[in-house]
C-alpha cells in the first residue's frame, strides 16, 4: 500500500513530503528503508521501483523529496544544498521514530537508510 505523508524538516515552516509504502500482506510493524533521491531526483524517479523490491522482502519503504525539490516545501525552488539534504534524511528518520501516525506501522528499532 502507498500513502502520501508529510513531516517537518529542521525548519518547522518547511514540510518534507514523502510516500510511505507498506507490504500488502502481513501485519506491521515493519522494518523500513528510508530513501531520498540521488542529488536532485524527485521521489517519482526510480525510487518506487526500489520500494517494490523492499516490499517483496517484507520491508516498508519511505521515499521523500528533499526541500526545494518536488512536492516538498522550500525556496528557492530547484536549489541543491547537500547540507540540507543530509538534514532532510535526519528529519525523515526522526519522523518515523517519534510521530504517532507511524506507531504500529513502522518498527522504530529497525530503520535503515
């Protein structure tokens, strides 16, 4: 199953938007793999195919757009900032670790990047 999710970045005024894929079979909580695009990719490029591979192995997958790219907030648009991208990865892992909406869905002890 795929569902759109969002969570705060290190700048609370800028949300990061993502897709969370969970296996259709079985029951959570599932281990999860977090994926951001290579350099300037948006989440719709190739990452859904990777997510399908992980789903077949019984893992969930979170794919997200870095700030300033794709569906995520941030200005200037299409601006690449490697330090912000690192921070966005941290924000994704943090969100899976503490936001209530992931309770029972994600195994918070098994988050991989």
